[in-house]
């Protein structure tokens, strides 16, 4: 009763000050499986701003919507290398940092790393970060390669003789050319950041060699398939594989899922919150980004999605099971083996798109 009275008073004041918050809507476009239950409701309860929330599972999908213009989105979450070229294309508006006091909770080193893509952190704030590694079904591996085989290398995917043994239980890779080609190139001893067409073609040739053993190219389906035991080996994003592990444990179906950052190294990426230049409601967008940066909110999200965040003050509230897992918060010696992506120039981008279509269709 009392609370309701209070809300009514707040609403009255808000109306007096201009557009009532109650009439406002915020349009968020984020990755699938990337937010905790309840967070959006809490935002609406606190601010009166309704949230339209839609999801995607590829940077290419997001980019197409943004470059087409008038996307209607207020907050989007591109990966940093994609954001860099979108910034250059004029897609974003600079953040008004005076409206983001919770920036003080962010980790300086990680925000400095994000500056490689966005100097001065002018347009983006790190939402979550992670790695692109391998998810696997522990029993399927033991059955095929022996109890003593330790999954610690990309060879389980890129060695045709090994991966062929997993064809029957299901091998999947991400539908993300700018992550898959560099992983193949790195396995071949080439620079994963190279844009030399010969290097990209070498990576493509390796992917084509294992192509017959791949069941599908998809960037979100593998979560439930790994959890149900419908597939047994997936190139996946760290938190998504941990979500699969968690779902299997909750279902008590006996499926044991593991995630590793292979010893040859893996991609480390940052997903950034940004506001499109033509966002209908930049005020609400700032309010939302600041709300997400509240340490308890970010901690709640990490505890739900199993992704590392860059919010230093949230970490004491993150489950120890997560902060201590080397697959989520990799220790220094593992971090030393990670690489980061840089955006492809237009020519490379075209080549990569062509190569990818060729690989996927298997022609
Ligand atoms: C969440 C996937 C986000 C990671 N499902 C991709 N950068």
C-alpha cells in the first residue's frame, strides 16, 4: 500500500517534469542467452521505462540492422572489433559520461584494452567478455579417445583423423567467420590476425578438410544440444558452454559438459554496450547502461550467464565457482596465449564472406 502511494507520487513528479517515464520505452538488442532473469523487470520497476528486448546470435546480423539505419534500437551490444568499424561508419553517438556515474566501478585495465577499438572509451562500455574455445561431452571424448585423453588442444577439432571419430555424436562450429578462420589459421601456426589472402585461404582449406564431419554451423543452438547430449563437440563461447554444463547438471541427465581454452590459444573478445546515433530514446539508453554497471546488477548477470564481466566492484558478489574457473576468468599464463581481433577492411571482409559461403555449402 505504502509503496504504491510512493510510486504514484514519483509518477506525478515525473509528469510535471516532462514526458512521464511511464510512457517511455527502451529498445534493447542484445545477444541471446546473455542476461539474467529479472534484470529487465527490475529496471522497469525502478524507472517506469518499459523494455522491448530482442536478441541475435551474430555480429553480422546486428551490423546489417545498424547499417541499414533507423534500426529503432536504443542500446546494442556489438563485439569490440565490429564496433570499431561501426564507429567509423558513424553508427554510434558518443556516450554522455556525466550520466554514467557507475563507470567508476569498471576495471581500468579491461577498459584500457577496449580502447584499442574505441579510443577514450567514447562510444562503448564493456558488457561482458569471454573467449572462443571448445565445449565437449566428457563421456563422448573418453569413449572415443580413452579415459586418459585430456582435451587441451584444438587438434580434437582440426585433426581430421580425430574429429572424424566425433562425427556420429555431433560436431558443431560457430557461424562466425571472423572467429573460425583465425582459429584454423592459428592451429596451422599462422598469425590469427593476418588478413593476407593466402593465410585466410589456408585456414579455409583446413576447415574444408574437416567440413564433412561438421553437423552444423550455428551460434546458439549448441547450448541446448550440448546440454541434452545431442552434440558432443562444439566451438563455443565460454559462458554459453558453461550454461550448457549448468543446464545438464540441472536436468540430472548424466551429461557432463566441459569447456577449455586450448593450449594453442584462443580469441578473447569484449562485447560493448553502445547507443546508435539515431536511437529514439538516448536518455533511457544512458539510464539503462548505468543501471547495468551497478555492481550488484552486473554480478547478477554474470552469475546467470557465466560470462566474465569488466566490473571490478561486482566481483565480490560473483559466485566463487565462476571467478575461480580458469575457463571464465583465465589466469595470467592462459591470458598470455589469447589473441584479440581487429576489424577486417572492406576487401578482406568480402573475401571472408565468400570463403565462408563456400565452406558452409561445402562446395
Ligand atoms: C551470448 C554470446 C555472446 C558472445 N550467447 C559473443 N560475443
